[in-house]
């Protein structure tokens, strides 16, 4: 039975109609290829929610969503699943319901958890074709980098989007080359110091083998911090989104660019 016939019986959605543009854009067969791919997205927030939305709307066949947070009103300005009607819901649940409405045949696994060094082996599926890191915790990002390199599993790492307003400053490259991002700088330092990643031994620093996205723009510190009207978060929290201003124009841009790169990689895989 063809994909087209299989998805039009028993009142099921006609995915050939929903995702025909994928084949027209990427060439015939792309829709079938993406329907057979599995992607893990860790962090279903300002960037990750848009990544999942784009992958679902591109016909990716299986998604694993990882996040322990629940939707709050403060998320509404930048996260696609954050609505008045979804307040208080687990982010993975709200996102899974959106995916089901877009593509009911997509197999969605939800982990209501944060990525930790102790659980990374179980929540990051070893059979996933691609892992996308959209979290803002240092230890979680390092754990994912290490397990994916150990497994030789494809990984895309997102830098910070808080405190950024220039979406056109988005860059893509090796972690070695990332600038203007304290979160990525700290991860780079720890990987080099504690995990044997290459240091600058010659005039040209070796690549670290970690595909990364970042905004090459100085982080804008809230005026209340700079004027001492309120205390800035602790150093660890300051690397995350807590306390920074944020804009959907930036978080969604990173999410869509990352998902575009993900789709390109999935279609190149054999």
C-alpha cells in the first residue's frame, strides 16, 4: 500500500495533501523519508517549541519531547504552545497535543523531566536520527554533547536567546567559533578542561565537533540590573533565560533556522 493510500483510509488525514510541499521543495521522496525519521528535542520552551512545531509541520514521523516545566503566563510572549487555555499544563503535553493536531500519525514520546547526567542515556533515545538541544542548563547541555559524541549521534546545540533582539545576528558553526554567548563559552571551557576537547595548540584552534547556533550580538542586560535596582540572578541562572528580556522574533528565528538545518540533515542521512 502506498503512503498516499495508507493515510486516506478510515477517515485518516491525507498527509500527501498536508505535506506535498515538502516533496515539491526538496524533491520527490522527501516526505516519505521524513516520515521515517525520529528526532529528540530537549527543552520545549522559547526555542524548542518552535523547533517541534516546524518538524511536525514538515512531516517528521517521530518526536521525543523532553521538559519538566509547566506553561506560565510569562511564556506567552515567545513560546508557541503558551496560551491562556494551556496555562499550567506540562509543556511536553501541550506540545504533543499540537503535534497530534498537525499530524496525527506522528509518534510522540513525552518525558516530563529535565535532562540530567544521570538520566541522559534513557531520555535521549539511542535510535534517534537527530538530537536537538534547546535547554539552557550547562550540565544538561554537556551531558547531551558527551552522550551524542559517544554514540556518534547527530546533535544540534542552541545557544542563548535571552537578551537578544537582532535576529539577523544568528550564526551557525562549530562551538569553537561561537561568540557573544556566556552559556556556550562556559560549556566550551568545561569541555576543554574536564573532557579532553581540543585546546588552542597552534595558531588555528582545532574544531570541537559540536554543531552550534548562536546570536553574535552582545547580551542586553535589563536596566534594573545595570542600575542596581534589583539583584542579578546567580551566575548559573544568569546564563539561562531567567531575568533576561526575550522576544518571539528571536526565539522563533532560532527555532526555525535550527529545524531547517535539522530537515536538511535528515534528508541527507541514508
